[in-house]
C-alpha cells in the first residue's frame, strides 16, 4: 500500500509535464502601461480582425482615456462602420461589426467569435502562439492550417505581414518561409505582441484604472505612514 502512495505524486507530476509539453506555448511579454504598443495593437486589430471579430463589450470612447487617443483620431482611424442610417458609428457605441451570421457560416462553417474576453479565456501566451502558428497546408479550404489550433477555419489574415511558412518535416517541428511578408520576423513578433497587448487590455480595461488608482493609494499610504511616524515621536517624546 505504502509503495503505491509514493508512486502517486510521480504519476501526477508526469501528467503535468506531459500536458505542458503538448501545449508548447510561446511566452509573450506584454505591458499594459505601454500606450504606444496598445495604440499599434488597436490599429492592427481594427484593420485586420474587426471585419470578422467584434469587441461587443468595449466602447470606442474608452480609447480616449485608456489609449490616450483624441476623439478625432479615433473617428478617423479606428471607426470604419456605419449605423442603421448610414452615418459613421458614434464614438460612444459598442464595438460591433456588420458580420452576417448566415453568410459567415457559409464561408467558414462557423461564426467568428467575439474577442472581447478571449485574452481572459485563452491567455496572452495562447493568443501569441496562435498568431505565430499558421502554416501552408493546401488540403485546407484557405490553404493554411494552424499548429496550435489544428484545422482552424480562420484564414491567416496577417500573412501579408508575416509571409507564409511551410513545414519541412511531417511532425511540424521546423518551417521555412515560401512567401515573404512585408516586415521582418522580429517586426512580426513585435506587431503580434502589440496585438496581444491590446486584446489583453480589452479583456479587462479596469486593470488600467486599477494601476492608476493603485499608484495614488500607495502614495497615500506612504504619506500617511510618515505622518503617523511623526505623531508617534511627538507622543512618546516626554515618556523616555
Ligand atoms: C475572414 C474572417 C476572419 C478574420 C479577418 C479574422 N478571423 Fe479570427 N477567426 C475567424 C473564424 C471563422 C474563427 C473560428 C475558427 C474555428 O473555430 O475554427 C476565428 C477564430 C479566432 C480565434 C480563436 C478563438 C477561439 O478561442 O476559438 C482567435 C484568437 C482569432 N480568431 C483571432 C483573430 C485575430 C487576432 C485576427 C486579426 C489579426 C483575426 N482573428 C482575423 C475568422 C476571422
């Protein structure tokens, strides 16, 4: 009996190691305080992803505070949709797109999911790895497959930036580029990091408010401790 108890942690440990090896996630270093990175990420998202994926819990107007953008820049560069009357979508609106579910089921077999909360459900590393894992596969409807999400029904929309890579061996361990993108590999990694940074911010915008408030709370605590310290000296002065 004792023997089996000793083996149990080993089995548990090996299953953990097995699970992480299967995932092979790449680590992404994001920084929610880096406004320039969030702005670049927003631009990439609105130009390349928003056509299919909405951000239905986010409002454009939040970008004024959170991304340090002014109203005019947002209206000119990030709002591409129109409302029911054909007027440009208002800045206070939710970030919905015009995807028609029947049409997308026909094209992709599935409706592209809303991505507001994707960074919370999948995690930034997963998103980064997903965007780095597209490769050429002629057997798929869009000519690409994804190593992390096999048989995904999304085209590699950023191929014009990354280029297209093809597996060298059948276990998908090595790739070579067969088509060049318009930026270098390092720049693609940087752009993907910006995009993941943006999606992480969108999944929990209150995080930025917490950072800002947190700073003032810490400052208050420091000043308060100092005052308490002075008070203590004052009170104990005559006792010693
Ligand atoms: C042409 C339409 C289209 C565009 C543009 C597009 N996607 Fe997708 N995307 C899809 C479809 C369809 C799926 C569902 C795939 C599936 O489940 O097989 C999907 C799935 C995803 C998923 C996986 C969601 C999940 O957890 O199941 C992520 C993440 C994603 N897309 C991110 C992006 C990003 C980031 C961009 C912009 C760089 C983008 N997509 C652009 C159609 C699109």
